C-alpha cells in the first residue's frame, strides 16, 4: 500500500496565531453543494446552495460559537468545494499548552475535523474528500489577493481547477 505524502508544512505549528486559506473538496469532487447561477452576466454569477450547501454554510457561520478564538473572515461555497479564510487569534501560550500532544490537535486540523464531522452528521453520510489544502498567509498582499479570490470565486467558476460540467 502506498503511503500518503504529508501535506502540512513540516514543523509549522497550526495552532499559532495567523491567517490560513483552506480548501476542502467534496467526496469525488461531486457538485453537491449547489450550482452557479447567472452565467453570462458580468458580476452576477453567484452560488445557489443545495440542501448540502446550506448545511455547510450553517456550520461555517457557527464556527465562532464553538471556537471563540477563530474568525472566518471570508468563505465561498462552490459546487464541489469550499474556501475558508480563517484567522486564529488567542493567547499563544494557552494554545500551545492545550495542543502540544499532537499536530492533529492543533487549531486548524481540529477546526476542519469538527466542520466535516458536523456536516456529515447533519447530512447523514460522508460528503468530504480526505484531507484538505492549506496555505499559510504571510503578508497583507497575499491576504488581499486571497480575499478577492474567494469573494469573486463564483464568477470565475468555469475557469476554476475544480470545475466540472
């Protein structure tokens, strides 16, 4: 059996304060979260969420109730994936103490695990691809570019690397 390549930045503490760009895909990249509507009219394309997409949105918007030190600055639910711009801000010493036993207990992996688990519970089946993509945002230029990318993601759906007809 082939072993999986680690997809987290080696040695990086995903509990430390910072901003993270996360992408989670649906299982087999199926377009289950909704569809992009308004094609052909500039600045009009937007997501029309399915039941699954509404469940995902409910749990994204509820994250700050569960994690008081995590803020979702922007997000996009696309037909077969979601993007999250996540800010972690807390007393770093308390976070390190709480999460020192395992990288999976760091704030970002715990957040993703909780989000996936809650969505799966409400839907009644696993709807997620294994793992997720993360990008650690290191400067304001990167932050602004990613914020804009998320904000206009629906209008560029046909150019998206996850686009399927």
